């Protein structure tokens, strides 16, 4: 494991998580001032929902053993078998840190997708 790579991934995940209030303020600028708190709460609710979704079945569907080369299976449901060891692909970042980084990327894509609705 490489400590510098792990630190970079953790810092990146923290910075992406800080984007949540920033996006809320950005979206809040597009609504009336009385609705800013509602937009802020919606962004934080999305943070919670996507974190739970990714932890339960999202990670295994994206990175688990595949079925027909299309979608992953549910063998790692609830992050079963994900620990501090290096990942299967021999990346120098522990799997649990990769999970945290990936959930923040998923969160950002969900929040930016919200703007188009």
C-alpha cells in the first residue's frame, strides 16, 4: 500500500463531500430565497441516500464479479468482504478507501443530474 495514494484519495473524497453545501448554494441561487433551506436539505438527503445505496448494493453492482460481462453480482452486498487489503486489481489503495472515494463520485453525478430536472 502506498500512503501517499491513500491520503490523496481520502482528501479527494473529503473535497467532493464539501461540494454538497456548495451545490446547495448554487441551486439555491436559482430559486426564491424562501426555498434555499429546502434545496439545502434536499442536497444533504441525497448525500445520505446515495451513501447508503452505494454501500449496500451499488459497489457490488459496479465492481463485483460480473454476470455476462454486463452487470456485477450481489456477492459483495453490504460491502461483504471489503476490507483494508489491496484491491483485486492491484491498485495501491485499500478497498475501503476506494469505496468511500467512489461513493462521493456517485453522489456528485447524482447531484449534477438533479439540475437537469
